[in-house]
C-alpha cells in the first residue's frame, strides 16, 4: 500500500465510478480496479459494495476515506516543509457567513499585525460546507455558528451570539411593546439558505413553540436579509452582531421566551496535525476577551 493507492481510492470515492475515476487520473480503468483490489487485499476487507453496476462505500471504506484524506494532506505538508516554502505560516480557514463578515476581518488584522509572515486563506461558506471540507481535509480549521455533530470533528466554543427577529419601521410589530408567539403565526420570514446554522437554530425554535410561518425568501448573506426586511418583504432573521445601530428603519422585535442564542465555535478534524501556526490561531481566538 502506498500514496498512489490512496489517491486512486479517494478519486473513486469522489466519483463513485471506476471509469470516471480512471479518466480523471489519466490512467486505465483496469489499473484503478487493480489498485482498489490491492487495497482490499492489504486490509483484508471490502471497501466497496458492487450492486447493479453501481458501487457503494462500505463501513470500512468510509473509515479508510477519512484517514486517507489526512494521510495525503500530511504528505503534502511534509513536501512543503522540505521544500522550505514556509508551510507553517499557511492556513486554510473556513468561516461561516456571519463570522466571516462581521467577526473575522478585525481578528485577522490583529493576528497579521503580530505575525507578518502568516498566510491565512479564508473561505466563507455555510456550516454544512465547512463540515464537508473539514472531513476531506480541504480546510485546516473552521469557525462556525451552527451545530456540527460528527465523531471525527472536535468543537470548541469561543463566543456567545444571539439571533434576533427584525422588522421594518412600518410593520405593525415594530410598534408593539410585548410580542407574543401568536403575533408570529403565519408571518413571512426572510432567512438564510438550507445548511446554515442560523436557519437550523431558527427552525428548531419555531418548531419548539409550534409557530407556523411562511418562508418568503432564502438568502446566502445577512445584508440581503436586512435589505429585504427594510423593503417590507418579511421579518428577517439575523445575528445581533450584524446590526451596528445605523439601521434607523429596522427594529429588533422584543419577543419574550424565544431562545435564539448560540455559540461560535472552532472546529477541526480529530486527526488534523496542529502545527505551530494553527495552534497560535486557535489559542488567539479561544482567548479573546
């Protein structure tokens, strides 16, 4: 078993087709099949089930895939270090939308002022994207506002945030001092897309209180939700952090007993090699006042 076997295995898993994997790797299909057979012989287990001309990962295959990503990632790390390309200063950081927009820029500016050679590439996507790319080792660490529950991902909370429901100044709810759950029934809401931690939290809380509502808009960023709210398209769901006080025509609705607090968390794969730069970044964020 060598790195070539693992690269072929990963490609087959990504394509879930031997022929497509062969084309992607510019090798023959028999070579791909042979590599997979050699891996199965080496580990004395089936990595794929072959049913009706389709292949499916077995439990053993899923376990090997998780390790394979990280073995090859560590191999790439070693090559960069040996080639003296300042690997230890390079980090791929995934961040969810709210964190990437309102929290991260200031923090990165402070970090880079102390570590001029640190190169941090930021990818801003939703929670489900961050989770997927941590598992396949395309992201070193992530900062998320949503829940991630996976046996291979370690979660460390560092900041408490709150979602709020907002309305424009012309909405009748903007002028009520006490808003009940009945006031929210069948209202139009503007929220983030599926896969967002913000949306998951809101949906769970509305379900907990048996509040029926309409989804009037799905957006992949908070500013779009705020603008849609401003023009009266519905009630918006945003992080309180995103409101800087300058939104004179948008009001936070005071709703008693609606629990929309959540924690921002650092997340990383349990098998991830934590080098000095990643360790510094994590410690800096975890020790923020």
